[in-house]
C-alpha cells in the first residue's frame, strides 16, 4: 500500500485540522510564470520611467546650462578691491595676449597638454568614460584624489560659469555643455579656446601670454620641456608659478614628461635627454595696479578665489577715511626725507589703514609688511611680559646700574643710570640695562617664548642683546603683538579680507593679572615716560623704540579699539642723528589717532575724487590712489636734526654694540647695503656704518 504523503512517520496527518487541505494540489509552475510576467512588466515600466527621467533631466540641463555663453569667447577675469565702505581702492586685471590656433602649434607644444589633461581628446565626444574609469582606479589605489577625469572639453565648459561651485548638478551641467560644444565646434577649435583661456599663474591667462611671461617667446617657439612645464602649471597655477616656486614647477613638468612617455608620445631615452627648464621672465608688459595695502591683500585674495572666473569684487578691511587720516598725519608731520610706515588695526586684527612708504609710485616695496627692521625698545614689551608671567610685579625693583656680560656692556641713553628702580619706572624711561638684567634673570628663552606667543614669526637673536630689539621684525607683526595685549587674547592675526571663522579661534587669553600690569607699564611709558609726545585726551598706551645709532625710530600704542604703529628710517639703513621714537613717530601717531578716534562730525572733509597716474607704456606704472600716497616732500637733513633735537626727552637709544667692531660699508644714498658682506666671518658681530660714495 502506498504511503500517503500527508502522513509523517508516526502516522499523524499534515494539516489535518487546517481547512481546505483536502483540495487537490495546484500546479507548481503556474505562480512562477505569473511572477516572472509581473516582474517583466514592472521592469518595462521602470525602464520607461528612467528614460523619461533621463530626457527630462537633459531638458532641464539644456535650459539651465549657459549654452549660448559657452560658445562666446571667455572673458578675461579681473579683481577689484573695495574699502570697507565699498569704495574701489585697487583693480588688477588678467594678463592676456592674442589667442593661439592649435592647428598651427607644433606637435611637441600640444602633446604635453594632451598627455596630462586628456589623452583621448581626439577620439571621445566630450565625455571620456575610459578616462573617468582610469582616474577612479588611480584615486582608489592612491587613497585620495590624485587624478581627474574631466576632458579638455569639460574644462572649457566649466569656464562658461561665473562661480567655482562644486556640486553634482554643476558637474551634470558641465557634461551637457561638453556634449554641446563637441556638436557645435571642431576639435581644433575647442583646443584653441582652451589653451587661450586657462590660467597659468602670475595673473597670466592663455598660452601665448604664459609663453611670453615665463620664457619671453611666442608659443610656436616653445621647446618641449618648456611646454611641459606650462602644461604642468594647470593643476595648481597659483602654487606652481615658476617665478615663485621654480622647483615645484620643475617637479610637475617631470610628471608631465612621464605621462608623455606612458602615452607613447615620447621615448624614455628622449625624455632623459631633455634639459632642465630655465626661465626668462619679462616678455610681457607688467600692469599691476594698487597701493601698499592692496599689494598686501592681493595674495590673500589669490588664496581665497579661483581666478578662472571673471569680474570679481572683494570688500577689504581698509577704512577709507582712516587711510586718508593716516596719510594726512604723515604729510602734516613730515619725515625729513626718511621713509615711513604706518599700520592701524582693530582689536580683532582688521587692518584699517596702511602706509608702506613715502611714494608707492617710486617704490612699491612695503616697509610695513616686508621690511624687517630692528624694533629697538619696542621689543621690551616681550621682556616685561616674560617677567610678569614668572611672577614679577610692576612694583618689584631692578638695578639700573652698568652691567657687563662677557665682553659686552649695554648702555643707557646718555649713560644715565638711576640706581635701584621699580619695573614700572624702568619701562617708562626705557632703561636698557634694566631690560637686560630682567631678561637674564627670567631667561632669554622665556623672552623668545613671549615674543612667539604674541605673533613674532621670524628669526630672533638668542644672545644677551635680544632685550634691546636687535632682531629684524616687520612692523605689522609688532602692531599685532601690541594688539594682543590690548585685546587680552593672543596671538592677534592681522588680516585684510573678511573672514568667516570665529575670530577667537586659535587664540588664548592673557592672564588677567599679567594683562593689567602690562597695561600699567604701557600707560606709564606713554604718559610719564619717553612717549609723552603721543599722549591723547583718551587713555593712551604705548612704547617708543629707537634702534642702534638711531637707524630706526618707532612708536607703537593703542587707545579705544585702535592699535597703531609708526616707523621711520632710511632704506639704506643709515643713521638719523638725534632721531627718537618720542619725536616724529610719536607726533605722527598722535596726529593720526586724535583724528581717527574723533566723532564722525569732527573728521576731516572727504578727499577729492581719486585719480590714476597715466602710464608711459614702457615700464611698470601702477595706478596709484593719490589720496593713499604720502608723496612727502623731503626736508633738509638740517631741518630734520633741528626738529629732532626738540623731541621728547628721556628716550633711551638701544646701543648693544658697545664693544662690537665697526665696519664701514660704501653705500650710495637710496641704495641698500649689499649682502653678504665681504671679509666678515658669519659668527662675528659687527656694526654697519654707511660710508657715502661720491
């Protein structure tokens, strides 16, 4: 008897109690075929929906993408800087030349660009799937983005947009534009437009301008290695510009040559035989425009913007009325023929006024940001900060008596010594020997640490002369350091463009006890000591400084929320006999601050409309905002000395070279002292004494 499959081994029926189990079984294959039929129907509808969505997406992209603009010539970009009030203060446009014709360029000039940017340029239709896959695989192997998959056509399409937005939607629009360009333009035309539009660093756009700028030749005359260097710049033109990063540009050129070998455009032997690239800069007329402040800000703008996009305007921190007040203050007091620098900033680091010299037209060198001059006694703020951090107080006493360290002895101004005095009095009268004693007691390393904390970045002298300001420091860093004391947080980072990040980020608070005593010291110096000529009607804090042989004279201080520093000196580092920080620098500082802090209704009348200087067409002739340029009429040296002899008394001149030999260096007026100096061992300290040359 056959076993009923409904029974188990022990004889119990399966599902005997379930209703309907006695119905005949259904065919097993029927539901499977039905499910397949349903699945096929769903896939068909999904496919139709995907196709519809694809065409809808293409339609939207066609409507939103700038198709007509993509066929127009690429606009040469320019950058305009505005003051905080929105007044244009400088404009810098692109350096461009005539377009190139890719069909007329030698093969060895075009090949490097194709090898590194788009090897399959002449075989794809605007989008290269194989190139995308290769780039994706290279990036996966490298663990990061090392290769892009965009074709030359896609990169040209990207130039049609006015902003550097990086989104999936923008990438889709660029892809549609690439297909559009391929359909409307020939390959040679696309390549010609690309090579004539891309950025090569140094504000240079297009291959012809780049060839002239870096190699002083036409692009048709470039050698293979020169073309390879230019092709390599496209990845990071601002960073790799060979005028500032020649080694980086050479290394990138080697990558391009290796890509040519890999693509079969060049043999290994031919690549090895290529000579090292050298520059011959100067084939283009240089047309910068701006001022001392603008030249300082433009690199910050370069770092923040993508220069492939035209017609940009940026608001800076410069306050137009304060800049004019700074220039008027210098003009009113005068410099006696010496150069001048002034930096004013708010307590958050916003630079609101800057004077970098007497005439930007005659000398664009910025003495406020680029010059490293000896700060003299203004450096003592770091000595006293280090001492207060170690537990000293302004009431503690220090010996103001002659001192000898090894073979060197510091001198007080006029060799006047006061015996035992408080730290407050020592700082106010700017005693040199007291500052040296204090630094030796605290430790020079603590003094250097205090200077670093407040923002000094350059090399600092580690010997016993460090308290007297014998290390070169930019004025803008000194002003930032004093600003950190005013603000109560350090370091204070000066900036010229608006920042989005928290201004307190990366800073630390000064100990309230230390800061209160630092304010006491700075008040005493500005109101009772060597800086009395700078005293304002409002609470005034500051310090004078005069370097060895009166080669530099400073006053740096603050009142309200404005921190300002003033320096005067000669570019050739010659002495200014009788000059003191409490003289002209303090007078300029007071003239500026008294107007800058005045209520708006008491400020000076606006300057007349700005004028640009005409260019002679043959040399670098920057457009100068004349109201931002001092253009001081030099006084005779006799007038200068006479005025200085009537300056504030009590200023101590830092003179660390008591026993250091003097070295006369021939120098013509207005020329810097040549370095390195002949016949002077590197480890032998000397004092330089300019000897006039007929």
